[in-house]
C-alpha cells in the first residue's frame, strides 16, 4: 500500500499498474552436458552456476565413455527460457564441453533417481510403512526392531510422493542420488 492507500497494480486501468504483462514462466529443466573426463571440469561447470547466481536442484556425474574419457553431467535447474538459453550458451563455451542438451525442450526424457529412506517406528506405523513400501516397490535394505531403511528408484515425483507418505510414519533421514536422464526412443 502506498501513502495514498492505493494498491500498486490493483487494476489494469490504474495509473499505478506496475504488473509485468509478459511474465516469463520459470520451470524446471534437465540438462545433460558431455565433457572430457579430466580434473577441474566439474568445478568449472559448477562455478558457472554459482558465479551467476543460478541454483542447481540436482547434479549427477559419471564416466560414460571409458575409451574416449568422457563423462555425462546431468543437471536439473530452474529458470525462464532466456535464463536456460544463457546457461546452455555459457556451458557450450567451456573448452572441455562437447555437447549440451536440454532434455526438457528437445525430447521426452527418461528420468530416474535412487533414494534411501530411514523410517523409525513401531506397531501400526511399522506395518503401514512396510505396506506403502510394497505399493511403491521399495526394497527393505536394512531392518532393526525400531527402524527400516528403504531403497526406492523411480521418477523424482515418485520419490517425493513416497517421502510425503513416510513423514507421518517416522521418516527421519533421506539420501538421494539426483536425477539420471537420457532421451527417450532412438
């Protein structure tokens, strides 16, 4: 509220209409970056994000070509189309980068994540945790009289849904690998 009790942008007919009439939608993007597997490359890629104030929601890295010594970095980040285009252009300028693909835009990706959940509980909560784990096809990888450790793989949304259902049942610790993704089809 201003000193005159006029709400900024209250209506489109107001002289004080300061709303953005072309708001850009910020959404999640999955980028894969094929790089030479050499020391310092990951630090340079991450430095690009941190130096410009971009956030990384998920990051996975592994060597995918042993003979060619190349690794694939899979990054999940959020931004408008302009920000994502800028990130891709800047990644492409880093010398050991061979290819940058925005899987969210260029194709339909297959995305999977691995997570471990530690759930403490007894009695009915313990039984319910086992029942839900069976529904989500989670494996029990450790069990004590007071807790379970479940292993689950799937799309990030599946992992999030499992976590939300386990919270009231005694979820006390979570470890997630981050998203691994590839383009679907040929």
